[in-house]
């Protein structure tokens, strides 16, 4: 039994993606990333000396991520300021990005990554990670690779990628499952794994391979955005 | 995660794990002794103490009348909280919660909520005005690692034995009347969680505090079983290292067996 996706997408089809690098001129690096109606921006400041001094680590730089929804990005106004959900997403985003960063080169410093969601339609953490990964590259932070993120999910029994809000709220049959992951672009390495819903343990390998394929498409969009920026800068 | 532990200990543990050994003689996939006790407070609607090795955690269930959310006027609420009190560990300090204190209740909340074990729709007192809020409060007494999995078991057992209090005409909880009704729970759903920890290329379960602090990544799965089918209901990865697809597949395949081991001890409470 297959359910039609509300927007007519195929099961492995992502929403229309767009990405742009250099959206916050003040920042050392910045980017926008969108999955359909979900729009995230990210800005990187640093590496810069970490204050207060006692928080500095002489063996490495520190990554500090702040993720939040803008108050008007969701249907019911969100009270400004980070709640526990936002704090958790900030943390899992740090862990998603850390494996590709070479922070040992910058002792005693902090790299601040600010992620804000301007318009939310599910997949905000994955869009935020994609934007942050681009912003870090744009800032020239030494990275082993880009990090790509997308959610796999289940609508009743069928595995689908990049769920919209409407799909996330699906309630028939086995209901909806949201399985956001992040992956190092050119490596079998999952740096973010979260899940809400229900999925049989046997289905995990298949879901991961679908996610890995979708990440390749995210990677293409990210590469293009970086290339466009390089060309734009070259033109002056 | 790799905080507060000597590099020397970490290197030693890494080498031992690579040989499949642990300080306490367990196998890498071996859980510690699990002890469960119930009714530790007669003032709670349900309560339990769980010991997993030297880790001890208390969970109490309280019910209170509260207001429903506007979008679900007839549905009860579920609130999970945890207090990492300085009694339980030299690592804990009084004051606003650190991230671990935020993550623990969120993971327990999701494992229980997503399993649909509690039928919140049956916890309505007066539609649109008053519904029950189920409070699951977690208090670690001694943190020797793997608090999340211990807390999940304690929460499950406490919920299974919890009773819904009587209510007065004024709509307050009647503490004088004996609570008789059980919570509206799905009989065959019993969510627990399993956390896997990675150090180097080794993966272990149920770490002691020392082992957990040495590890570079953790992943926690909320797992339930319904009509003989195992279901992962929640999942969260932590830490600065990654898991390969193969590792994730391997851990997923280990879940049913781990579930049965714990379920063996849980049976008499369910």
C-alpha cells in the first residue's frame, strides 16, 4: 500500500533545494540553505579568542552552535530565546559538524555558528546543518569534507525522504516516522542520527542507504553554491 | 564526553576494548546486573528504584489536573523531568541544568511518548478544561554510567504500577480516597532504551561512568515490542565521533536480544 505524497513527489525525491553562500556580510562565513518552504541561514564568527578565559582549551579550538527558530517562522508564534528543543538541536548539530573540523589548529579559540530558521516546514535541523556546513567552508575553516543532512521518514510503511510538515503529521496506518541524519559527504560516516516514530530494526540499513543517496543530492547543491560564490568573488 | 578522564585511562580502555575486554570482566555487549524495586514512596502514584550495577535511579509518577493544549482539548499531558543532584556524582553541581540534565528527560520522554504506551486520550477529566498531566520525575541517586537506560526502565515500571487518583467535586486531587484505577496503558507495549558507546573502533553497552567518559560517541535507541515485532521509537547520537552504516546496522540487529534480556527481569512488573 503506497500513499501519494501530498506534493506529488516520488518516495526518494527531495523538495526543491536552494543554497547561497555569503548571505551575512559581517560574518566570517555564511550561507542559506532551503528544503522547499524550510529556510535556514547560518553565520560563522571565528576562530576568535574564547572568553571567559577559563573556558579556553589550550589543546583545541571549540565549536559552539546556536540554533533557533525565529518567532514568526512557525504557525503559533515561538517565544524568542532558546527552549530545550533548541538547546538539544544546537548540541546535536555541534556533534554533526565536529568530525570534519580541524580545530586543533586553533587552540584557545571558539568558532561560533549561529543558525536561524526563517521559515519552518519540517526539516529545520537538517537544513540548518547544511547551511552551517557551507558557512564553515565559506569561512575557510579547515575541513576534511562537507557534512550533508537530510531526513528519511516513513509514511505508514513506506520509506520516504525529506518529509514536509504535512507528511510529518501523517497519522494513518503506522503513522509518520522522522529519521534525520547527517553524513560526511564522501565517507560512510553518520554524524547525526535521531529518530521519532517507529521503525523496525531490520529496516535501518535500507533507511540509511536511502539517506546516503539523498545526501549526494544535497552535496551537489552545496558544491554548486560554493562554486558560485568563488566565481562571484573572482569577478569582483 | 571525553571529559574529566585521564588520557592514560582512555588509552588503556581503548586497548582493552579492542581485545574485547573490560575492567570489570564483562563482555563488550554484556549488561550489568539489573535490580528493580517498586513502591519506594507511598505518596507517589507509582514509583520505582532501578539499580544497574552501581548506577541507581529513582523515578516517581505523580498525576495532577492541568489544562489541555488548545489543539488537543481532550488529551492528557506527559511531562518528564530530571534533576541531576549533587548527591549522585562528583560531576554534578547545583544550579541551572547542564546539557546532560536536559537531554536525559527528553530521551525518556521520547522513548515513552513515541511508543504510544500511554493512551493520553483517556486522561481527560473535562473536555477543553481539565485533563490529567502525568509527571515522570527522575532522580539519579548514584550515577555510575548509563543513566538514560536505567531511568527508562525505572520510568516504565513506575508507569506500569501507577494508579489514577480520585478527584473531588472542586476538581482537586482527593488524597483521602484510595486510588484504584490503573493508568490507561497499552498492555503489550513496554518501551526501554539501549545506549551504545564507541571508543576507537569498539562499541560497548551499559558503560560504567569511567567507560562512558572515555568514549567518543554514544547512540541511544528507544525500543518497544508490539505483537512480537520490535520497533525503534526514538534515537539520538551524541558526541564528536561518528558511526558507520555498518556499525549502525550491527547495533540495530543487537537490539532484540538486549530487549529480551531486560524484559526477562521486567516481566513480573508488566
